[in-house]
C-alpha cells in the first residue's frame, strides 16, 4: 500500500472517532441540561408545596399570630414564632378556640375569573401586578367577547390608552359574600369554587417602598386620592430629604405606617396583603413571590393551564418618573431602608407580621431589611406619633366603609 493511501485511511478513521466522541459528548451534555431543568422544576414544585403547607398552618394559628401583634412581644419573640410556623415539622402550639371573622373591604384585590379560566387570583397593588392583569385581561376578553375585542384591547395596552380599564375588566370578588358565609356558619372557602386559586405577593418591605415611590409622587391625581393621609404623614417630615417631585420622604411615610398599627384605615396600596387577598377566608393553593417571579411564573402558568394562552411580562421599576424594564438596573431593595431607624423597621415587620408569615416569607427575608436599617437614628418624639394617630382617627370617623372593618378579626 502506498503511504498516501495509509495516510488517507488513517485520516478517515480518525475523523470517525472524532465524530463519535463529539456525539457522545453532545448527548451527555443534553442529558445534563435536561437533568438540570427537571431538577429546577422539582425545586420550584417544592417551593409551592411548602408555601401551601405554611399558608394552612398559619391560617390555623391565626388567633395566635394576632395575639403576638397585639401584645408586647419583642422583635425576637416575633421572629421565633415566625420560624416555628415556618418549620413544617414543628408541631403547632395549642390554639385558643376562638373564631375569626372575615373583613368586608370596598375593593378586593381578588379577581373572579372562574367561568373563563377556572381561576381565582389575588393581584394586590404594588406587587408587580399590572403585567399579570394585562395578560389575563386579554385572555379574558378573547374568551368572553372574542378575538376582535381581545386584539383591540391588546392594541390599547400597547399604545398606552387602556388606563384604569385594565383593573376593571374582570370582576372582583365580593367580600360581603365571605363575611355572610362566616356569619351563617358556612366555610367561606367553599363560596368561590375555581379549581385554581392563586395569590401573587411581594415582600412587604419592598412593597411599602413601592407604594411610597408611586403614590407619594406628585402625579396626576395623587393629591386628590392620597391627600387625606398627608397630615398623618407630614408630622414626621423634616423637609430636608424630600426627593424632587415628591410630597413626602420615604422616611416620613414609613414612620406614619409604624406609628399607626392596624390596617383598618390604611389605603389599599399599602394595606396588608392579608386584607387585600382575604387570606384565610379563601383557600389559596398556589402562592407566588414577585421576588422569584422569573422562575415561578412559567411553572405557575403551566400549573394553571395557561402556558400557551398568556404571556406575563417582566417586572418593571422606575427611573425618576419613567418606567424601565431591566431588572438588573435595580439597586437592592433593602438599601432604601438605610435612613429608617431600626426600631421603625422592626415596627414595620410587626405591622405586616401576618403577611410575612402567611404568605411564606422567611425570617431571613425580614432580617435582610432590618439589618440594613439605621441603628443610630431614633424614632420621632412621642407627641408627633400621638398627633399622627389623631389625624388618622378623625379620618376614620368620617369614612363609612371603615365601620365594618376591624384591625383584628379574631375575638372570643
Ligand atoms: C403574646 O401572645 C402569645 C400568644 O398567645 C404568647 O405566647 C406570648 O407569650 C405573649 N407575649 C407577651 C409578651 O405577652
Ligand atoms: C364568579 O364569577 C362567575 C361569572 O364569571 C359567576 O357566575 C359567579 O357567581 C361568581 N362567583 C361568586 C361567588 O360570586
Ligand atoms: C384568541 O384565541 C384564539 C384561539 O384560541 C387564539 O388563536 C388567538 O391568538 C387569541 N387572541 C389573542 C389576542 O389573544
Ligand atoms: C390605541 O388603540 C386603540 C385600539 O386599537 C385605538 O382605538 C386608538 O385610536 C389608539 N389610540 C392611539 C392614540 O393611537
Ligand atoms: C378549597 O378549594 C377547592 C377548590 O376551589 C375546594 O374544592 C375545596 O373543597 C376547598 N377546601 C376547603 C377546605 O374548603
Ligand atoms: C405638584 O405639581 C403641581 C403641578 O405641576 C405643582 O403646582 C405643585 O407645586 C407640586 N407640588 C409639590 C409638592 O411638588
Ligand atoms: C435614568 O435616567 C437618566 C436620565 O434620563 C439616565 O442618564 C440614566 O442612565 C437612567 N438610568 C437607568 C438605570 O436607566
């Protein structure tokens, strides 16, 4: 055999080996990739499963959680009890046999899309909910009124003319129905029969900042809508740190919430998730955290059978008064708390204690914020706190719809 032929055969054999090696490697890496996907999916499934268990444990323990908010428990006591409810292997303590009613609120955040999507979904304000809202609106119209209506609405969203219509298309639940069921000795959980019951929530520390960022901005109708809270906030203002185009500083706003415990006279944008979602009167089985939405939403959509039907857009944030889409442009949320006194941050935890526990936020997610608050700064003088509370109490008396609403719902 001439040497050129030997070279040729050797070259040919070498190439075959190379191809074999390549394909072997490729299938291996595909397998690894697949394994990773399966693993991630299982991980998310477990997160949802755990949140559901915690939700049910916390609702059972509701009278005790309220006790902790009412009595003089220390911050450490609150954390300890929070951890116990979250440890699904920890036996629940003995719970006093008292009944908890359900509050009637003027505008629930829970949407009844039972006929169109077999879905009940809580989308509280300031939880990145607009994207969800728009997505299910289009699908809702498509089902109830047809393609043309859906397309038109999609256009409106794109050209920014949909406005408040976005929040009014799908009917909201009537909390009176839950209230009445309870009064009649029925289980309010059986009133709304959708197969899928979803709550989309956000860490209350981040949500409070978002509420301030949006609503305390000197925007179109903000003075008219939120002006009634201004006196209660203004007593805490030092007028040195108000960002341009804002009515009050974040620090004054947070102080107002911390100084006025209870939720009954709060605006829905910074009222508790517990109240906006009628938690514990509805049996949510899927709880999703905005913080982890990139991973959770695709899984959730698959779970509720809307994977191919709707497209929930990304989180948004603000640059000045302009909305921007890039999540990576966001500074870490906890940095906003740097000028808030530590004692105030701890009171914010207490204020939203039910939300943290019931919707599955861990104590680490609380401490992240409390640790970045300011341990050198003092809370305001007590006369200011009293004064803020006075404004709010007189405000409550003038507003009829607050009469059926109480700060605490469990009583003997
Ligand atoms: C507050 O109430 C809880 C629940 O009843 C109880 O375990 C705890 O000891 C109380 N703490 C104080 C300081 O009274
Ligand atoms: C939920 O909405 C459907 C219509 O989409 C309605 O038939 C049903 O009565 C509503 N459920 C309740 C409890 O109001
Ligand atoms: C409406 O539904 C149809 C049929 O399921 C689908 O092909 C279409 O893309 C939907 N349109 C919109 C605007 O969502
Ligand atoms: C926005 O889209 C809607 C629906 O297609 C249309 O009726 C309306 O004229 C558009 N408005 C603007 C300002 O483009
Ligand atoms: C919770 O909701 C589901 C579906 O909506 C219902 O079938 C079930 O009976 C409810 N569970 C309780 C405890 O009410
Ligand atoms: C809010 O905006 C209005 C109209 O632009 C302006 O007259 C008013 O001074 C502003 N107020 C504050 C507190 O920025
Ligand atoms: C925010 O807007 C300012 C002014 O338009 C721009 O210079 C800056 O790059 C923007 N920042 C982000 C994170 O988009």
